[in-house]
C-alpha cells in the first residue's frame, strides 16, 4: 500500500472550491497526497486568472461538467442537472485511470457534500468516503428537517411554503422565514424544484459518509451541531491554511489594494465585496455607489467584471472623479489579507459562508446584503444571534437606497459595541483551532483516520 491519496471533488463554484482547497493544503502538510478535481470549464478559468497552469503540491485534474461551451454556468439548475448526469461516470473513469498510472491509488474520496456525487461513486467502488459541507451547518440541519417540515405543513412536497410565520430549528439557532429557504431564493420554479430534489438526496448520502466535516465551529452554531450529531466542525479553515488559496480563484487577484490599504488610517475603510455570483441591476449599482460616496469614508470596492446586470458600467455621472482620493476599485481582491488589515472598519457583504467565516475570524463588523441561497440564514446569524452586524432595508421598489447605506454605515461605526462583540466572537472562534480546541481535535482525528 502506498501513501494515503485523497481525491477532492468540489461542487464547481468558486465558493465551494475555496474551503476544499484550504483543507487540501492543510492535509498536504501532514504528508497526504491530494488530487483536486475541477471541471474543465473552471480549470480554464483558474489558469487564465493565474496566467499559467496552477502549480504547487496539489495535483490538479479536470473532467467535463456535461454542459456546452456556450451554456450559462451561473444557471444553477442546469449546472446541477448536468453534473448529476455526467460527473459520476467521469469520476469512475478518473479513479480507474489513477489506479493504472499512479503508484498511489486513491484511498479516500473527499467530496463536497452539496453535490454528494463523489460520496456515491466512492461507496460503489469500496473506497473510504469523507465529505466537507461548505455552507453553514444550520443549512444542513434545515435540509435534514425537510421531511418534518412537510409533515408539519410548513412546506409542500415541492418545497413551497404553506405557512409564512418564522420557524426556529432549535433554541440556539436563528429564526428563519420559509420564503428564505435556500431553494425558494431562486427565481424560477423549475430550478427551485431541481435544488429541492437534490437536497432530499442528502439524507441518503450522509448515511454513506464516514466523516462529515464542516467549515464552522461549535461556538458559532451550537444549535445546528446539536441537530446534526454526525457533523464535525474543523473551522475556520481560512485561519488554519497558511498557504493561501490562490490556485482556485476564477478572477485574477489584484493585490495592489493591500498597498493602498497601508495608506489608510486604522479602522477607517469600508470593504465592499459580493462574492462570485451576485448581480446588481444598474439602478441598485448606482445607489450603492452614491451610498459609498455619501459615507465620506475611504472604501475598497470589488467590482467583478459581470456584477452589473446587462452592463459594463453604471457609475453615476462624475462619481469616479468625486471619490478619486478615497477609493480603490479592483476586479477581485485577496480577501483574507484584506479582512485581516488594520485599516478595515466594516465589511459590506453578500454573506456567503466563506466571507462570513473570514469576517468573523478577523473581528470585522458586517453590513449585510444577501443575494440568494443560504446567505439569508447567514445574515440572521450575523444580525440576530451574534449581533456583529446590521441589515439594509429596501424601499417599495426593492432597492437599497444611497441614504440607507450612508445611515447604516454611520449607525454601525458609531456604536463601539459592534466592534467589541466582533472581537469577542473572533477570540472565541479562533480558540477552536488552538491546541486542544474542538476543531483542532476533530481535524487531528480525521487525519489519523485517513492515514490508518
């Protein structure tokens, strides 16, 4: 028997690849060999972003996702359907090929639990299985409760809400609105149904998984971990992985913003970033620009190439000139380094789980701007449970206005309690990865199991 060799299979999206890459780089330091599977489409994007083939101790391979070159991979329903149909066969072939050509055959598949594919393939082939759940554990608890939610008449068998009062899964979990259940935040019913059906497969997949790891901590999600006893927190991964996650960025990182931040006073700067999928309509984009201008503070704004619906540029007239002396705009930022920078005052965020964990781990208060999926649950944690951030209110035309942005920035930054709670939460969260902390012990046990 050769060395332990793990095949890592993320769901083909930036925010899923990042925590799996962070975990992969931690495992490498323990002498475990890693083969990381991207789709061909995403492998090209990563190569283009880096300007070269990704390199390092992780071995990258790619397989087709079953979609045509011109098809829209931001259409989550089509992407999921194609992956479920094509990827199991591709993974089987890949594992067979590695067996024939590599001295170290695959001894374990570490799959992204949100797609569950790798788990099913590994179980069929008699290979050890582990899974990482990249979102909040609360989302997994919600999904595992789907049969009960149907029985209780909260939702019907298609996942459509029948009751509209807030629900709470456990005493320590935030309340949530059925209209914000993850599948309900997707606009068309067909896609909602695809996602809802996929989630109902998780119950079976979880039974097959020997280890179910989460990029989270007990202190952040007491109620959720009590609801899903099999789930083991090993987070925050972004603070454990010292090598950085450059190899899985879909856009070129612009690290010039770090030098710019060095020139800003401590706790002065607003950081604005909405992850890899959020799209704003031109009116909303303009109001965001005006709100940042009205704040009268320095701001670092990540404006992704495809962030404005149907347009490349929707800045208000004269905006760039008026804010030139206090703004830095980049297409993509080295977010972990940004959030760790002493000049950051707060984070205007879409509340994806990676961003949430990175903000919490650095003691940064939030202004929450969720877009879809689990981001509304994460907003509830930030504002209602941990009390380290504020929500924005939309007007009657569903727009967050510039004045609202200005007012919430002022409210958050004039109240020292937000910063104090954020620093306290940071300390409690990072205690989990210190020696003897629960995340550190779970990770150690997992590594021993992989090597056994």
